[in-house]
C-alpha cells in the first residue's frame, strides 16, 4: 500500500471520509466549501458499489473494513458519508473508532426536525429504508412525527450513469418514486443518500416550494465543522486543503468523476484492493445459511 | 465452508455456473429446461453485484475468484454465465480451468451469425461494450459484418428492482437505449447480459419482427448440452437434478428471487463470504495507481 501523504499531527490531521463509491464526494464538496483548509482522505469502495441494494450484514462488514482502512491515516475525525453504511454500521463503527465519528443520518434528521413541524419524507436506498434508521432517529426525538420513507433503487445507477436532471427518464423515474410523497406534502424531505443532491433540482421542482429539501450531505458537513470548532481542531490554514482519494476500482475512472461529485479535482487517486480491505475485516458471523 | 452436497463422480458431477448475482440463473433455467437431470451448483456474487459498471481489471479478479471457488466442487463443466465476466476473464479462466469452460459470448455470437446475413446489434453492460468482446468475436468470423453495440447501464438495476415489462419506465428506458438500434434494423439483436432475457418481450416489441432476438443465456445452455453430448458426459438421470446455490450476500433474499430468474426454487442456498473468495484470488497487478 502507498504510504499516506496526508497523515500529519494535531490539527493538521485529515478528515477521513468513506462511501460505497462516488456519492460521498457530495459530502466532501460541502466540507471543502465550509472549510477549504482541511485535508481530506477519501475512500470510495467502487469495486463493491452500490451498498444500498445489499443486506445490512454485508454492508456492515464492508463499512467496518472501510473504516479500519481509514484509521491507518490517523485522521482527526471519521465521516461515514453513506447513508446505507450509517444505517448498517453507524453504531458498530462508533464503538470501535478511536476518533469521533460523524454520520449522514443524525445531522439530516436534526436539520429536518428543526425546519418543520409538519411531516417528514425520506428518500433513500432500499437497504436504508429497510433498516428503518430514519424512522427510528426521527421518532426517538418526536414519537408522533409523521414519517414516510420511500426506497428509490434506480436513482444511484441513474446518477452514476451521468444522466442530467433535465433527462426525461430522470423525471419519469422521480415521478414514479415521489408519487406518495407528493400526496403527503411533507414539510421537509430528506435526501437520504449522498448521490441524491445531484438530483436536488428536479426533486425540488416535483415536491414544490412547500417542502424543504434537506441534503444529508450538507447537514453532515455542517456537523463536522461544528464539532471541529467545538474541540478547537480546525486546521489553521484557511485554504489549500488536499483531497487525497483511494478507490477499490479503477483510479483513472474515479479521478475523472471526482469533479462532478466533489466539485473539484482530487490531488491524487490511489488504488487499494478489496482483498486488502478484507484482511481488515472484523469477522462477521451474522450471515447464516439457509436450506 | 459447507461441505458440498453435489460433488460426485463421473457423469454425476455437477455443472458449475457463476454470475455476478441473479442474472446467470436465466442460464440455469435454460440448462434445466434442456437437461432436467443435471445437478447444478451456482455461485451468485451478490455482495459485489453488478460487475457491468466496474473496470475489466476488477471484474477479472472477481471472476477468477468465482471460478476458483466453483472448482472445489469438482464439476464436469464450468459455465461463465455473465457476459461482463466473460469479456473480462473468459480467456484467463479457460487458461487455468481443469474442466471445459463454456461462456455466454461465443455461443450467442455463433447463434447470431447463423441467423442472419444482416447487421448484428448487441445490448450489454457498459464494461462488456467497453471491452469490444462482441465486436471482436463477430468480426473474427466475418470482418465485414456490421455490428452496433449499445451499453444499457440501467437495465440490470431495473430487472433487479423487479419491474415488469409492462412498466412505463421500462419502456421509456428501453426506447432511449434502443433508438440507434431501431434505426439500424439489424437482422439479429444479441441480449448480451444474462439479465436481459427478462425484458425480452418488451425489447422484441420495440425492435419489431424483422430483428431476431438472440438470448446469450439460451445459446450458452445449448452449447453446454452439445458439449456434454459430444463427450458422452450427460447425467444418466432424465429428471430430478439438484440446484444448489451459493451467494456472497443474504441467502434468504437470494432464495426468494431464485424462482423468478431461474424458473424454479433452489434446493439449497448457502452463504460464502467475499473474504473467503478473496483468499482464492490470483493476485492481479493490473491496477496501477495514478496521481
């Protein structure tokens, strides 16, 4: 494996971020907008993307490996920039991480609850919806709050395919998924997958001005900033943070797509094999067999 | 790992089949229709599905692991029931396999060439199209044959989501992908992904009666039968073959979906972890890093 470029001491340590693929770079975009001086080390598990159609047990194993890999860089904070990974492994990662962990569910839920007294809609992957993580997080604070979660399995492949918000197919698919949410007319709609902000314009048009869109990516970035400020851990630089990426699939292709998702080019993209990640696994015996 | 149930001697040995997930079960369906007495051992790499959006290097590594896993069952034949895996690793698997290998590209190409003197269209995954495997296979036989390959990245997630051929979104997406192929009016259209036969009705309607649809799944099954007959290796049973499945993700979910793709229930579905598969990997140094 490459020796890390970004590891450093104290407040110069990087913020570590991982996702199943490219989607988490929307969190990086928000992080760099808010704190352009921070170094970021990012892992995108593109060889095993997407997580959202897989079982929570499998996603937990992958997410634990991703987190273990990033811990090698001695980061000052770990960001789980994938809603499915948060739903499957947020607590498990927090219980073993030596550094503070920020996920993408809790900040989005807080932002949604703070923005409306009305119902809250959630669009997310199949696995996230199945986990009921949003439902539980919202109703832990407000048990009577109306929540409607809708799984949107095609949105990740649509974004990964590079279709624009003007594409008629995108609108056709969104109409199909958002039908019940349009009828519900929620006060807030959480974009509960880090790919979805790239379709935020089209989703906003379909939902209308009464529904406030909450980007879990932006909310997570704001939470990272708040916690770094609170513990006086912000990098003293005000600009020039380095974005260093690792991917489990082709690094050239990853590098090409970094700008679209992350808003800027990566300073470097390195390959790390899933075989190497698997050696970091906390063995998981949760998958039983059936006959 | 489970001790295999299906391993046996001589002609009673199983036919081993693998795919990135469920799609390869369409090959199993054709195999069992043609040879209901054969035992099948199937591996679906559902934890890392889909292969078709990933680099050929990564797919090759996964496919080599899948093939190595199935070789433990001492099969009489190995079927690479995934076009992307064939494109990425067909030759590599053949070069290390101790038993005959049937893939899903060569039989489909032979069937297409035999069915028309006109142009040949191919619909396939992004990785398969990028590999130019169909183009090369067709033009190796007939260098002047007109070939048009179109990548259809959304079709695998659409099939995996369970959308029917009557779904307006399915037709909308198919119209988008098939536009150039409709203009070409090919004599044959190869369904170059084992998921696509489940959309064969809708694709056939859009292409019209002049274009013959070639299912690479059915063509591969016919090739397996031909080669077993040729070498006198058919199971002496005429019915009652056992279908034993392994999956790298949740076996309950896999078991539920087996019938839709494979036309019958599996006799058993077992879990095998990708961490176990990774230990079978022929290490691949083809992924370089870029900065």
